C-alpha cells in the first residue's frame, strides 16, 4: 500500500513537465546568474533590488517574457529562451515579485 501511495504521488510529478525548482526561488537564482549570457552580467546587474521592474505585473506573461528575452539577448549577450523553457517561467515568477500596484 505504501509503495502504491508513494508512486501515485511522485511518478505523475516526474512526468508532468513540472521542473523541480522552477518557482520563485529558481527565478531569484537565475536573476543573479551571470551564465544566462556572455557579458558577465546578470539581470540584477541592471535591476538592483528590482529597480525598474515595479510595473512587471501589468504585462501579460507573453509580453513580460518577451521583455526579459530582449534583456537576455541585448544586455546579457545571451541566447533567447524559448517560451517553453522552465527558466523563463521561473524568471517571470520572480520578476513579478517586484510589482507595486499603483
């Protein structure tokens, strides 16, 4: 019974496409990660303490992800992340934490 219970919980999770660590914590790690590009910068290099991101919650997920990809490409000198990349979703979740409703 115990094996059935464990496998009925964890096996679907493994195959559901849910990436472990793809939430806000992973987004925070990526926000400070210099390996998203080749410039030696991270998102935090330009957006210290979320500077300039206080309106992030006003954008659709697609628009915000597009903005983030422009920064990755232009400021960080990295490759665009595809919309299905869990890193992009994690970054979006973290960036939205800076939203300050006006």
